[in-house]
């Protein structure tokens, strides 16, 4: 039977792969990669750099396919259906890649940024491919160092405080309000810098973009002070590269509500 590795490759630093991930890389016949277009060529090259760092030169086979476009303007009630449509389109591509490019007893792999369990669609898409019944395969999951772990390591802080919870959410959710009962909140997928609405509160921000790569940018401090600088850094970086991947931790001081 065909076998698929879903390998968490961390936030971009080839040295942050686990030994389990490297072993999975070395046991793979073909790597599948979705090309996100010319603007995000850096993401493709980073994957190649990771493979080159851990595999003999020219020893691996890489098969690329064009990533389907997603309606990123969809909001409100139309957001979830738009995401589901995009995932189904991806499932069709995965199905074709596995069927056409992988032998019946071969091993393929998808290289997933960060950790496959955290705000990534690969596992759900593979389950959809299996449910369609056109191709059979077994798959396993290799955990990776997420951008969340890498962020707090670079800022030399922890995710939570003693006996207190931490919540991971999205910019879309943060814009609806600071989570109840939580003082430490990690925010991902925030295209609109929702932290700005909390600039008048006693909250610190620990922010990072392109974490683990040569383009890494870090900033921290009270939102009221660090926020404008983060907005400027983010805008400059997005203009320079054409895309940005960032995340941040918000830490509310005792007494704020």
C-alpha cells in the first residue's frame, strides 16, 4: 500500500527539524509541494533548502502542483464555505498527485510548516481524499516545532504563567474581543493587526515574522508603544517580499479586563 508522511518542518530553520522528521525525509520516495505562485517562491525555496540540508544533493524527487486560489475576501457567514471549497479543490490535487506520481508501494511526503496539528489543513484534506475512495494509502504524522514555540523561544519567554491557561486563536477571533478568563493569548493568521484595538490596555505584545529564516523580524513591548512599530515593520516587510507570515503573544497584566 502507498504510504504518506505528513512532516512538520518547523518555522523555516533547517536546524529545527527533529530526528524523527529527518528519518522520515530519508525514507521518502517523492515529496509533494503546492506552488503558491511567484510572489511566494521563497516558501518553495525554503522547502528545498530544508531537503538539501538533510538529504544528499540530487537524491530526492520533488513534484509540484499549483495551489488553488482561495477567496480571501469572504467574510462572515461566507468564510467557512469558502475555506471548505478551497480544501476540496486541494483534495482533488492531492488525490491526483498520490495516484499519478506515487507507485503502489511507494512513500510520499507533504512538508508542513510548523506543526501539522496547528492551523494546517493537510490532515483534514488527506482524510477527504481517503473518503472519496479513489486511492488508498496509509499515513503518519511527524510533529514539528511550531511558529508559536519558535516565537516564545526567540523572545526568551514562556507561553503561560504559573497556574494560568494560554489560548491560541486567530486574528479574526481576537477582533471580536479578548478571550474571557485568559491573560496569555497567542494570535495567528492575523492579516489586519487586531492587536491595535487593545493599544489603550496594559498588555504586552511579543511579535515575530518569518521566524526561523534569514528574514526574521522580532519586536516586543507594551502594545501602545510597540504596536505602531510593528505595523511599520510589517508593512515594510510585506512590501519588500510580497507576503508575510507572522504571529504574536499578547500578555495582559493583572487587573485588566
